[in-house]
């Protein structure tokens, strides 16, 4: 099945900004996270959203995708997966046809190979992302079978060389064509390309040489990590093949949104409600930060929406380049319920400033009438 357009996956247009892409990813990744959403297709949608974000959040990958889409221009005529084209078996077979096979490379099935990389999505709180944390995770991964020590053969026996491919793991198929003799090389289907024939398989791993185990791994979450960033743990992936080195483990962080704080880079933003009296006369208010409460002086005459900066009360930079700031945006709250005494005092205030309630209403309605008349 063909892939959906990445912009469609994130519900965005092609002119979407980086901030819009990040915001959509954070929303959708939480919506479809397998630990939260138990729907049958949640995991597939989560992977789809992640792939779309990884492509569109990178300028170079996005430019390539905008130009070519899901098609890789470096692929040959055979298309994805190196399929056949016009009877040929791929570039190496064409090279073999015209140049006698001098340039064809053969992979030794018994050569050491690096193990596969693994990925783990870790859900963390806003505070854990800000200050870091030492934790432990369990991941399922393939380990060398302790019974057969990776040979796949029953203890006391050992694998034999495959008689069909002579241990090469490949079979040659010759074909005469108007261009000459073509030699196609394919993985040996008798030994699945391993070059080995296991007569008596290990009862623990059924001949695979590996078993799936849950492994505990210590993880140090770096202070200042942001949503979508990843941490590489070298050598914690799948074990290598034939003595090769293990792969790596990539921890991708999914940071939960905070009820009060909002993050932008290393800076933290929040809104603080103040009363009309505090705004008009000034006051000193207590403001929460991720580092604890601080006192903020609100000067007299403060208007709603004014922004105050609390230096170095933000999030530590993940690379150690200082600490961000916190920005407090004040919102003047208008009381919804007033006593008669309070109303009378406000009327007196209006009279003292020359702005009576009646005059304000009349001026407002006069402007509305003029707007409808087109004046």
C-alpha cells in the first residue's frame, strides 16, 4: 500500500512553518501513542506521524521530499527493492552480463555483521525533560541463545556446510539471451542464505541461534531535552551476527504538556491573573517557576498582556549553553459578580475620571449605529 502524503498525515499545508509542524506532531504523537491509545491501528498511525515529522522537520529532507515525494531518484529502473527489469536481476547482473562479472561483489554469509539498531519511545514529564533523570527501561531484543551459543544446532551437534550452495549462501542461475549469457545470483533457498545446513535444530531457539529476551537498561535523561529529540546508546541494540558488533539503541523522548507552563526552546512562558486593583495600583505577586516560587513586582498602571522576564528561570540548555528565561504574561481579570457597594465605588471612580457608565454606553452604541449606516 502506498504511503500517505506527509503533509496530509500531519494535517498541514505545504507552506506550514516549522513551529506548526512541531505543534501538530506533538498533538498527534500523544493522540496515537501506543501507551495511551489502545486502538488496533494506533501503533501504525504513531509510526506514520513520527516518520512524517522526521522528514518535514529537517530542512534538507523536506526539500528532497517536496521535490521527489516518496520516490527515491537514486533508485534504478527496477524500483524499490531492486526488482527485476526486462529479465535482468539488478545492476550487478547487468554488470556481470556485459563485463564478465569482474565487478560483482559477493557477500560472505559467514562474515561478521553489525546487529540491527533499536528504537524506544520514552514518555516523560515536563519537569523530567527540564532537569533530567536517571531511570531504567526494559526492552525486548534478540540475544544469543544460551543453549546452542548461537549456532542454532542441538548441543553436541554442529551445522554442516550447505551442499546446494557450497557454503556461499548464494545460487547462480544461468540464462542465455540475445545479449549473451546472463548469470543471476540469488540467496540459497535451502539454507536461507546462511551457507549452513542444520540437521538437528536447537530446541530452545528452533535453529535461529537467537531468542527474544527483555533486557534492563539504565538511561540518563539529559537535562533540557525537548520533545522529539533522541538519545543514542551505543552497543545496546541487537547483537551482531557471526561475532559482529551490536547495533545501537535510540531513545526518542515524548514530553507531556504542562498544565501551567509552555515551552519555547529553552524559555518557559506562563500567564498570571491579576485583579483590576493590582493592575491599577501595583502589587507584588507570587509566581510559580520550575525552580520554585519567586516574587514579581507589578508596577501601577500595568495593562493586560504585559510581559515580564524572569532571568534564568527557564530550562537548562541540553548542550550546556546556559539556562533559558521565564516570561510571565499578566492577564487582568474583570470581576463577574459585584456587590452593590462595589458597584457604587466603581461609579464614583467613573465620575472622578469623567467616564460615567452612561456616557460609555452611549458612545459605544453611537459608534455601532454609525458603522451600520456606513458613516
